[in-house]
C-alpha cells in the first residue's frame, strides 16, 4: 500500500501537550532554520515539494482528506493513515457550531481532539456561510443562523482567525467572501472585499502569533517554549516548528482578469501560502490556474480548495502548479455506492454486480479491494449495512490519495505526460 509510514508513530492518546511542545524552536536554532515549504523538483508550473508543518510533513502534490466536522465521514483516523492520507482539512463553520472552538482548544487542538496527530488545515468557513440561505453580509463580516438550531452567529475576519487558532490546525485559510454570480461587477466587489478582509486576517493572525495563539479563552497567552519536551518517538520525522500558518485565498470566479488581480494582491501580502477558492468551471480551470499560479510567488504552497472529485482535476491542478487538494466528493460518492475504478466510476448497487465475485478493483491494494468482492459490497449496499459505507469510503479515499501520489512520482520520474495520458484515456474512455 502507498503510505507515509506514519501509522507506526502515532502519538499516545491523552498527551495534550504534544501539539504545544512541537512549537518550540530547539535551542541554538532560529525560526528561519525551518522553512515551511521546500521544492524538490520543477516541471513547468508543476512542482514536487514538501510542506513542513508542526504536526509533520506533507509530500506534494497531495490529496488532503476532507474532515469537515473533525472526522472523515465513515472512516477512523487510523484507517485514514493506513490508506495513505497525509493530512486532513476541517471546516471552521461546522466546528464553531458544534462542538465549538473553545471545546476543541480545551481538548488540545484539532489533532489531539480527533486523534489524527498529523498535518491539519482549516477552511475559514466562508464557503459554507456564503452558501447559507439567510446570510447577511456587511463590511464587518457575515451574520448567519446555525443550520442546526437557528442560533445567530456573526463571523468576521478577526473571529475566523481566532476560531481557527483555537481549533489549532497547522494551516489556516483567510476569511473570504464567496460570490456566486455571472456578473463581473458582483465578482469584482466580492474580490475587493475579500482583499480588505485578508488585510484584517493578516493583522489578527500576527496578533495571535505574538500571543502564542492558544488559550485565548483562559487566563492569558502561554508560550510553546514552556511546554515539556516532545518525546522523540512521538515526532513525525521532522524538526519541530514554531508557528501556525496563514494562506490568503485567491478569488475572482470565472473571470481571469479578476483572478490575475486577486493573485497579484495576495502575492504582495505577508502570508505563508495560498488557497485558490471560489466558483470556477472545470472547463476553464487550466487557464485560470495558469493565470493565477504564474503570478503567485513560486516559493509558497498553493491549495486548490474543494477540487479533486474528478481525477482529471488532480492532473490539471498539479500540472498547473497546485500542491494540495481537498474535496468531500470521493467519500460522499462512496456512501452512495459510486466507486472509482481505473475504467471509470461504477455504481455498485447495479444488479450486474450481484454475482460478481471479483474484487472492486483488482490492482488496488486498499483494505476493501484486498478482502472483499463486488458481490459482497453490492449485498452490503442493498441491505443498507453501515460497513458498506466504510469499505466504499476506504476505497474511494485511497483511490484519490494514490492517484495524487502517483502524479507526484511521475513528476519525479519525468513520466507525468505518459501517466496522465494513459490514466485519463482509460478512465474517461
Ligand atoms: Zn480499493
């Protein structure tokens, strides 16, 4: 199985000081001794690199698991490690509604709370909030009602930063205004507001960095340096890092002139990386990414937000300079019985699989394909067994993680073009 071997080095449960300890800079070193992102190889706009986070390294390009509510649906964190996942992305909107960012801070942060103990991202919450029906947008922020119980909330750039610091992911996204419109003027207005909000996010992020970031709701800031030494065996094979990191989010929708303007604005700011967000069409994605990633500074990582359900998005994203991807699509489709194979997606509930005793995908080494037949999966789905969703999610998540890993390997071996061509021609016929 493709994996990063991290399952052997999981932190023991209940050790709440680990995340904190990881942030102290060792004696005799400076923060600058530990670069956040290193590039090992370039191939046009594409690159192979490593993002170094306080909770471990991410070899890029990489597919990041969508752990919206601090869990990847139907999967345990051990299963996520075993299927080869390197990082997870949780959603600030969902986590402030339940269980609340204070509680996650109390638990020791997202990695400790969820028992993932590896690299973590949080989305700002903007995408979900601006998709709600009754959201009210002002220059200050967004007012909305909880979809769970109707409670009223207001999220501002500052509150999003504070909530993300409490949640404690390694990489945070700036709070952006998502606009869904065909109008250039609407998108331009949303982009300019996103830029003004980015400035406020950066200011707040720096305040939090100075305060040590955590314990915002308790007696006062504590420094990472006061935490106990992290045991060697609990490390993820990299040096301890001192900070949490902020990505600016490039907006502009389907308009490449706005994308270019947004990329220039974000590039000029003191941030650690970039999310590429908002709504765009799959057809125009290559041109949009070419525009944006030719402008963004090369030495900082780029995350393509919410993309990766279709394998072609991973190829195009990597080819045009994106380093990480996340998408709820693979596990959502899995729960509905729509499963990836190298010959395209199949619906396992289809009657023709009732007596098909072959593995779902013979050349896949995930737990599902190594042990179970299509007939068995078909039976589990038809009888609505919970295990159906578990096995299907293991396979689909393993599939996208593995395809992205193989893209990385093909870039290293100078075989990307051949791999892309053979994969896509077989998958999409
Ligand atoms: Zn499989």
